[in-house]
């Protein structure tokens, strides 16, 4: 993977090689950091880079900071402007991934959130597909359970919580699957290792509610809006049983990294006819056009660099 060119670090943009922290940094030792994931897409015809819904992402990022008792002296708007400044300096002419990270920067030992210094960094790097088999993914039900909101809040992108996601992803990959679905402690479907899920059942698009220990996904919300507005689908947020995913008509995973990934098999059981269905295919095309600034109806979701 290519390394970033530059990074916003300790209040200024510096070469990435200069953005370093000590090994005693609190966030490194205890996972006391929060992050965001934002994508930007290159449009060859317009020769512009389009950042997808940055202010929505940064508002969620600031909410995550609040959960971890971080006082970041920025707004979603100022963070967006800072990101644009960084991207202009980077001058990428390809699809990229942007990572803002707020972290407890105190160096020393002691588990807590209060009375600690914190800092902010942002960097970007070239990024392609997160799941290579994104039109015909084969997933499994993970033996690991989703972290509960009363353990580590799933609606915040808290760095330490992603140790759970890493366990889920590695076990699935080593077993030969593209991804895994994770159940809540009650046995209902929550998410993938790091993406939301939506299924087509009886012609409706169904997704777990945000109270079922899921990340409040920006891509999830965007796909739900496209499904309603452009495909005329009824979208339902409700708890999903494990066995429902085996018999649904279509199943998709959504996320900034995963974009819209179509699942065609779960635990060796075919979803629908075992190939990408019409709703998944249409949503992928709609979403791709939006991301690259090709759909004027949703131009307000993008910020051009």
C-alpha cells in the first residue's frame, strides 16, 4: 500500500515522515483514539477530485470525540476546509481514502480518559477496492459477537473497539471467506466486520436499526435514500434474525471502504439465485455515479477539491 504524502499533524501540514508519536502515547497503549473514514473519487472527464459527504463524516467524527471525552476545537466545516487544504497539497489524481484521527497524546501509563492531552491528525492515501470480490462476496456468520453499546459504543468509531473487528475479519479470511456477519449478544444480525448490512426481503430493503449496536453509517444512510428516491423501494429498519439472511432475495454490505458490496453466498448457501440481483446492481451503479460527481441531483453530497 502506498504511504501518504503529507499529514496534518500538531497544528500544521507536514511531510508524512515527520508525523510521529512516541511508543508511550496513551492512544497506542490503550486504544483511546477515534477515527473517521472518508473517500474521495477522481473524475477523469472533469479532472476533479470529489470528496463524499465530508461534513456528515466529520460530524460523526466529532460525536465520537465527545464519547471519548475529547475536546476538539474544530467544527465539521473547519475540518472539511482543513482536509481540502491537505488534498490540494497532496494533488492526487486518483481515488483516495482520508483518515482523520483524534487521539489521547499524553505519554505515560494509566487507564483513564480525563486529564489527558489530545491531538488531531489527518492524512490521505491512494485506495482501491476494500473487498476484491465486491459483486459476488461469500460471507460467514462469525463466532465472535458484536460489542454492545454498554461495553464500547458502536456508534462511535473508537480505535480500541476495532480489535474485535480484526478478530472477526481474520478468522473469516483464513477460513476462505470474503467477509463475516456479526451477531449481537441476543443473536440478531448487527453488521459485517466493519460495514453495515441491508437485505432485500419480500421486495423491501431491510436493515438493522441504529439501536442494534451498529455504526451509524454514512454510506448506509445514503443507500437508503437512493433506494427510496430512485428505486421506489420501501426501506424498513428492524431487527434481523440470523436465519433471515439465508432466505433473503439479496444482501449487500455498505461502508466507506466497502462502498456497496453484493453478497451472493452466506455459509455456502446461495442468496437468491446466487448471483448479483437487480437491486444490488442498480444501487451500485447509482452510487458510483454519485461518488464521481456524475449525478447532479446529488451534487450536494460531494465537495470538489
